[in-house]
């Protein structure tokens, strides 16, 4: 019989953009309602590059957590060419910084302070390897000669293979993978090389960007890929391989910043995140593997205890609003105006 109700250990989100100030206050309740913890991305303006900044940002997030929620933000540092091994040692000792995020300079939203040449970070990677602090990779090259749809595969060839060879013990997460190449690389690597998968890359292919006219709300980075890649990602997510875990990459942008001549990258999914993953797993008859993907693999990878409480999902369609409030500005959430098949029971 088809499953219509599902209780799982409370999941965590291993890749989340919460922003700051009014937008933080507006979006955080969506994540806090679903997830126990989240790895919080450091790409603020200016970025979070020191432990002191991470601690202060953590306090601002905690102040915005709704009453009654035990949501815990797990902080990250933004890797720059000024990051030193001493920063890494301090981050590890802090207990509140759980990873360091690599953005290639200019690759995506607020990535201007990113790294231009990975070779400049060798001493830092050495220190991360020694301290067991994971490196989170936005795995795309920014070389304008490389086709935008090939940027992940080229990153793996040009950089990731060498990084694995030179730092064989470095813990890494290839974030928001979008291609078969990404899934294969992680499946073949040791257990301390993981990958996060977003709801949009499991549910949509690149046709979504162009169906019925240009849709800025289906634009994120790395950009959606063709259907064969989506299928490879869905196979990886539902394979039971503990290297693959949930990371929404939910990234709020005001409506006007998306619907613009230069629309920015990022899809907001926090309002329906676990429900959308349930749809994806249901689509291939693998709801039995949702809990491990959403609630176990990431915690195990980061060496954190699994959550102890549960959430319940019911197969009951509901309609996502056309627009949500992002703290005084409207935003357009994933599936706006359309139905989501699973409902989070309170
Ligand atoms: C993210 C954002 O808006 O901060 N956008 C996105 O398209 N994913 C940045 C990122 O993770 O690349
Ligand atoms: Zn992201």
C-alpha cells in the first residue's frame, strides 16, 4: 500500500542561507519549524571570515529563533586568501564553527571575496586536514571560456581531483551537486567526502528556466542541468549511500532582485523543504530512504549526534502562496502558486 503518512527523526539542513536583519527574522521560522540544525552559509556582505564574526552572527540567529524551537545554527567561515592556519585552529577550538566554505571569486551571490587560486590556500587546507575541519566546496570554475553548464564537471577535473590527491585526509563536501560527474566523484571517494543535494536539483531540470518564458525564479547556481543529470542525482540521493545528504541551499532574494535585467541566483525552498524532498523520494518509490538522507547521513558526517525528536509528513496537497514576506520585501518561494504533495503536520 502507498505510504500516506511518514514520521521521521527531525532532519537537519546542511546548507542554508539565512541572511541577516529583517530578512533573517522573516525566513528563519520556516527552517526552524522543519530542521533541528543547519549549516549556515557565511556569504553575508561583508562575509563571515573570523570566529568572532561567526559567534556574533550565531547570536543574531539565535535571537531570531521562534519561541519553543530548539533550532541550532552551525556556523561556517568564508575562505579568503587572507585566511591563515591560525584562523583554522581557532575555528576548530571554538566549538561553534563546523566548516569552512570555498567560493571561487565571483562564482555566485556575494562571492566577490572568494578565492582566485586554490594554490594560495595550501597551508590552510593542511591545517584543516590536521584539525578535521570540513571544506565545503562551491564546485564550479568561473573561467569565462567554460560553458556555464560544464562548470561543475570542469571543476572536478581541474581542481578537485588534485585537491583529493594533495590532501587525501581532508574532509570535504561538494555542495549542491548538479551533475552525474559530481555524484560519481563523491560515490567513489572515501566516506569523509560528502555531497549535499538541493530540492530543486532533485525535482527540476533546466527546462524549468525556460518553460513558458524565462523564469528567474528557477535560476540558481550551480544552474539546473539536463534531465539525465537530475536522474543521476535522484539515484544518488535515494541510494542509501551515507555520502549524500540534505542541503537545501535555500537562498532568499527579494522579488525585484530576481525579476530584473540581471536577476540574481538563488531559490527559496525553506517554506516547504522537507516536503519537497519527500516528493522527490516518493517519485521513485524510496520514501523508506528519506530519513537516513535527511536526518542521519549529515549528522554522522559532521560527527554530531542525530536529533532525538521527530516530524510527521502527510500526503496531502497544499498550495504554496504566490509570494511571501522576506522582511519588508516580497519574495517568490519555490512552487509559488502551485501545489506541494506532502504536508508537514504540526
Ligand atoms: C546562493 C545565494 O543566493 O547566496 N545562491 C544560489 O544560487 N545558490 C549562493 C550560492 O550558494 O551559490
Ligand atoms: Zn548556497
